[in-house]
């Protein structure tokens, strides 16, 4: 078709259909309003439930008071939890060549973190 050409196969809208379209559109608008009202009511209800059942916990001590301590404790024998190992290496002492400085043998200050299998 050329721009501005008249389409002779197109029929004009029926006036009876216009009122049906308006009624259907009004029914859709009413249903949409009901859906919006239900959604806002549901959202309000869910937030009220969350606020009423979740207590405020500000620290781990408060958490442990409410729910108790975990059964598993981190330690050298618990391979599933992370554990900070005790220093096991010794730093060897040394004496300077002119024997004016000496360093004693002592334990290293480094600590190894053994990562547990349950740690992400």
C-alpha cells in the first residue's frame, strides 16, 4: 500500500461493539484495581508477620543467648570447622660474625589457619 491510500476492505467500527469494548475495559480496570489492593494487603501482612516474629539481634552474644551455642566447636580434631593452629615452628637463634649480637631461639609468631570443609 502507498502512504495515504484508502483501504477499501476495512470496515468501519460497529457502534454496538464500542459499548462492549468500553464495558470490557471497565471490567479489566476493576479487576486490576482489585489485584493491586490484594497485593498491597498481602505485602503489608507479610511485613507485619516478619516484624512480629523476628527479634532484634545486635551481636553474636545475643544470638547465642536466644538460640544457644553450636554443638560443634572449632579445634584441632574437628576437620570440618576452620581452626587457628598454634605456632609450631621455631626461629633458630643466631650470633653475628663479630659475636656482638646474638638472637635466641624462640617460637615463631606466625599462626596457620586451617580452613575447614564446611567453610565456603
